[in-house]
């Protein structure tokens, strides 16, 4: 009897999730020919998080489709897949994750079939395993998703740092570049060579305060590399796509350079972590959304590492 009840509850939850997924309509913008983006909302994970805070989307070639990031849960992933099917019946050949953070990867499960290949940084499978329990806890706490429904789909096609891979969607070549540790140790960008459109993942934030979960020196170096590119449009990990991409990268770089300088100064003056959280990068506060909470997290990440420089 108990098994029957559990089975019934499982089927009921699955049915409700499928109904919810079918009722969600993603707001998609065609930012370049056959490149579609859904912009996530500027919510923090601790507040109003529904797995829909990052930018996700897809590129359509003559023969197939590549998906770039899939959202924070299966429901968002299913909604993205439904949006793709409204635009094309071509096979979804690739799913590319720009990095490991949970708001970018947990829609992957919507795209699992034998013909779809998952692509990511060579560090991504290990990083996903390392964070698995933590992310399952967050999804249970904020989304009420049980662990068995928080499904990780790691990449099988891996790209080493400072290496690139070209994939062809049918008269549409896409260049994927992996980076040394920067925002995370799993960052990749995706450049559509036809239109000069660059998906940056969280190597670029617009409006929302940039975050770091890797190495601030490495991130500033990577931002310098990205500023030197020759592209037409940048799609950030968070915030609206922009043709003023150089200014956007420069704004991110200036924030991190200010933050690094202020933390170094605080350390040299024996200012503790708590006081540094109150003072570092305050000159940037009015330039960004969600500044106080994210800046404090960044300082918590960076301060202990810079103490050992």
C-alpha cells in the first residue's frame, strides 16, 4: 500500500511539473538572424528564485540547433525546448553550458536523447560532481525540488582551457573557447562566426552586479582578452544583449579592479574581513543592481585569497 501511495505521489508531481512546464512561455528575442535569447530576471538565489535568472537561448543553423545554457531546473529547460520547437523542427544537436552555476545547467535534463551532445569546459564534469549535494539542497530549499529531480547532465565533449572547438550547425559555424580560472574554473564563450555574436556566460554582467567564484586576477586577464575581440554583439550571462560590448566589458573590469585594489589596501592596513565588506568597492554601488548582497559575497571569496598573495 505504501509503495502505491509513493508511486501515486511521484506520478502526480511529475504530471504537475509537466503541466507547469507547458504553461510557461519564455520571452524570446531574436537578437541576430536565427539567434534567440530569453533574458532571465534580476532576482537573487535567496529571493524570488525560480530557476529563471540567467540568459538562455539557441542558435539555428541550416541542419541543426545549438542550445546555450538551459536554466535552473527541468521546467525552464522544457519551456526552452518548447520554444525551440515553435521556431524549428531541426534536431537539437548540441547543448553548451557556459559554466557550472546551477542557474545555467539544470535545464539540461530536458534535452537528453541519443542524438544530442553536451559540450563544456574540461573541468565542468568534476565541478558539477563537487557541487552536486550543495545544489540539490538549494533546489530543495528554494524550488521544493527533491534531489532525485535535480538531475545533472555533464558534458561528454570537453574543451581544455585556452583551447577552442568549432562545431557546424549547417552553414553556420560556432567557435567555443575555454578559459583558465576566471569567473569560475569552467568558463567558456560561444561565438557565432556568421553574425559575430558572442555568448559570454557570466564572464559578462550587464545591470546586475558581477559575481566571482574563481580567481579575480584570472578574471581581469580574461576580460582584457575579451575586450580585444572583434565582434558585433555580446549576450551576457545576466542582463540585456548589447552592441556596446566593449563598454560593458570595461565596466565589469573596472568593478573588479576597484574591488581588488580596495581589498589589497584593506589587507595592508590590517582591516578585517567584516570591515572590508562595508567599505570595499563602495564607489561602484550606484552602478549596479543587487550590489550590497553580491559585493559582500565577492569580498568573502576574494579577501582570503588575496591575503596569501
